[in-house]
C-alpha cells in the first residue's frame, strides 16, 4: 500500500515539474519583433552597434519629424504624379492615333488667261476626305506675271479658291490681287507706254476654320483686269488640321 502511494506521489511530482519546465521557458523568452527604425547600422538586427550609435547622439535636440506623416505625404504626391503620368500617357496615345489628311497637286506649265471673268485653272484642283470636322489650310504658290498690250486700264492677275464649287468665304468673293498692276506711264512729257510684268514668285494661304466631315473639292480660279495673266509652276496643297 505504501509502495502504491509512493508511485502516485512520484508521478504527480513528475507531471508538476514537467509543467513548470514548459511554462517557465515560455515566460522567460520576451516578445521581440524587429523594428527597422532602431536598426541604425542596417544590418537586419537590433544589436550592440545600434545601442552604441544611439549613445553617441543621446541628449541631442532638434525638430521632430513624424516619419509616418512624411511617408503618407510622399505617397500622396506619388499618387498625384502617377495620375498625371496616366493622363499624359492617354494624351500621347491620342496623338499617336491622330491622322492629318492632306492632298497636293502641281502644274509645271504656263496657264494663262485673258478673261476679266473668273475661270478655272486647268488641273489645279484636288479633293480631300475628312473623318471629322476640321480646319482646312489651303496653300497656293506660283510663279506669275501680267502683261498689258493696249493703252487701257491697269492689268493685274487675281486668284481665288472654290470649295465644293462655292465661292470661298475667306477672304471673300473678290479674290486676291496676286500681282502688281501693270499701267500706263508717260508722265512729264514722256511718250505714253507700258511695261509687262516679269514672272515673280507669289503665294497666298486660304483657310476654312470649320470644314464638315466628308469629301470636299477645292480648285483654283483666276482672272485679269486687262491684258494677259500667267501662272507657271503652280502648287496647290490642302491640310486638314484638328479643330
Ligand atoms: Ca543593427
């Protein structure tokens, strides 16, 4: 009977002791979580070197910086910058998809007129197709002259553009006086006479600020007020710019 009680006592003592050994080590190990804010030398652990550095600056004064707030502010700025980049990327993509319709034609012979009413310049016409409403820039350049045979009114060469066979609204139906006028001279007792105007380079840029979607035709017309007018080496170019 005594022996049985002794065995039970030994077993109870063993269990109690084992429980202490399980509890004590658990309580003896403090909770240690790595905080990079205190890892001054950046070696991935909090050690003597970090305390050594801290001791060198102990007691120092300065302006407190809330690192968390600073990081949040920086994150806000980064988010704003990122939004700007996304917007810029969208605009660049739009530019990459942008098409600029254009057309051009050229004649390399001398087109002349002796009429005082408007007439077409042969082969100086073209068409352009727009996928949306656009501003048309119509550029005309030529080597022109004007001659005058009779002693009459001044002779000058005029040009204009027809858009879809309608008189172009800009600068107006009167057209552009392209060359200087050739007139009579003979003042101060000199005999009455006149001189023809040699070929010279002239140009004019017409524009239509709001051309509608679709295909448009453009052609040049010319006229003279007297005598003969000539166009040589003429170029007609139209470019459709986004509005
Ligand atoms: Ca460290």
